C-alpha cells in the first residue's frame, strides 16, 4: 500500500468473528482504515442489501476495499495484508511451522465457523444453541490435541500467527454459545495470552464503532 493510496475500507460487524480476524491483522500491521458497519441482524440483515451485494456477492462480512480492489474471505484478505506489509510477519519462516499455522487456521475457518454461521443457525431454528455447541465442541476437541503438539505461548510456538487471529474470535463464539471450555485448557491458555495483546484488545467486539452501548467495554 503506497502512502498516497486511499485508506482501506473495512466492511465489518462488531460481533462477526471473521471480521475480527481481519481487524486483528490490520491492528498488528498498523494499517489504518475506515470502517463501514454492516449490521447482520438489522433490517433483515444489511448484508442482503443490493448496495452490499455489489461489494461482496457472498453477502457476508468482512470485505476490504484496498489498493483499488475489493476482497472478501478473511484469510485471503489477511494473506494480502501479509504480502503488502510483511512486518510483523503472521506466517513463520520454517515450512513445517507455516504448514501448522495454515492447518490450524483452516481447521477453524473451514471446519468450525461455517457450521455455526448465522445463516446456518437460522435454518436450524429452535435447536440452534445445541447445534452450535456441538459443532464448536467437536472442532475444539481436535484443536486441543493439535495445539498440545504445536503451541508455545501461542498456537504455533511463541510467535503470533494467522492461527492466533482465527483462534481468539472462535473462542469468543464458543463463549457466546456457552460451550463448556473446561476440556480445552490449551485453547483457554492461549486465548488468554493473546487477549493481553493490544491488537487483540483494540479490535475486540466490545470496542467497535458499531458496538451497541450495552455491550461496550
Ligand atoms: N469464509 C468467510 C466467511 C464469512 C462469514 O461467514 N461471515 C459471517 C460473519 S462471521 C457473515 O457475514 N454471516 C452473514 C450471514 O450468515 O447471513 C470468511 O472467512 O470471511
């Protein structure tokens, strides 16, 4: 991103875990941006408006307008930010560790979050709480075992990586759906350590321009 370039615009919803991943990356890399809130519940869901569909045909947040292109898919956005702004790096140099970071990120991004996304829970109806708990719990059982082999202070050893950007928002979803976290001590420990970092604090759902007053920290 050149200094003369227009400020990026992030389409985000305060409580969206996928938006939070990108907000963390932007904060870590010190990229300032304008935020356009997309309320996923108001007016039947502002993601379904014609205006937003023109931004992201998938009708999901996040989307980022940057350097003359519009990107959706949080991990694709994070990879672009990594390419244009490599410091601090969010992928380790070592190929094995890089693969572990990608494995953990994919596990959350493809294997857990989509199963408990709003549009799926709407279809599930009355049993949505139980459904979300089961999806997250079975994903976390596997993740806990994986992290026992890969983790240091964070998901893969001691360097904050893309895996961590996916972990914290997913734990927040777990808390929201009242998942019992006691079987996952490694996930809980890493989440706590990450939440102490400034980039995770400023991007937190409780501190966004569209956070309702009653949920503000
Ligand atoms: N794979 C996409 C998923 C995006 C996604 O599921 N976004 C959710 C919020 S976290 C959403 O916009 N949901 C709207 C809906 O389900 O109607 C990504 O990583 O960005």
